[in-house]
C-alpha cells in the first residue's frame, strides 16, 4: 500500500505488478477508483461505489486518467464517464447517499 496525495488530501492506494499492466486501486472515503483488472459487474453486484480507468501503467497515469465506466452507485453520486480521477475522488470524499 502507498499514499497518493491530491489537492491536499491523502488517499490509500494499492499497486501490484501483474502481467503487462499493474493492478491499481485508489480508495476514497466512500468508494474507490480501480484499473480495469477489477470487474465492474462484481462491484455492481456487491453495491460498491466504484469507477474504473484503463490503460494506466503507473500512479501518474492513473491520476491523469479519465473515468471509463462507473457502478450505478457512483453514477448516483454524480461520477460520470470522461470525468477526471481527481474530480471523482473529490466526489467520493463527500457524504454518501448510499
């Protein structure tokens, strides 16, 4: 685990080298953003507030990426496809409506 700093906030990140790309997940107060190694369908089934990015090779790429897809609960919070990871983390840090 490592810390990710973004606009004065600290998030917990998991980064693990796997095949050709690393597995990366950054946890916010009320949800998480993950690379495409994490399955959206499973996140949806278990009710996670989650958003997903793809094609990231390191933490810098991850933090500059745009949201590719979201779970229903993340969408309900206002997280949308094409949104920056930074903005999505900011929304996930707000009080949840779940």
